[in-house]
């Protein structure tokens, strides 16, 4: 950013801060009873402040998150192969097998 651009940005930022400070000061003076503002002036100041100062409003964010899993299944076994691998005799060791 050139120096001229930086000066322009700084000037705009300074003007914005001064205006915001001035608006808040005027409202404080009105609340303290030192100056009188009409209802439309108070409303206009409120509208301008909402544009400059962020609202402290709580926001609820909800999301529906879905997970998709892919499972690789082993090939289908025939009954005899399954019994050989997972049947009651498959758990027995050679020493404990019933003869």
C-alpha cells in the first residue's frame, strides 16, 4: 500500500472513530440531562451506532454432521469352511481336541 493510500485509510478510520465517539458522547450527555435530543435524533444516533459498533447478540449455530464409513467385508465362506474356521472345534488346540 502506498503512503498516500495508507494516509487515506488512516484518515477514514480516524473519521469513523471520531464520529462514533461523538455519537456516544451526545447520547451520554442526553442521558445525563445536560442536552436535549428529540426522539428522532436519539433514534438516528442508535441506527448509526448499529452500523459502526458490533452488536453483542448470541448466535446459536447448529449443524447436522453425517459420517459415512466404508467397511470391507471378507468373502462369503461355505458352511464347511466357516465351521472349520469358527466352529467349536476351531477354538481347541491340538492337545485339547476331542478324539
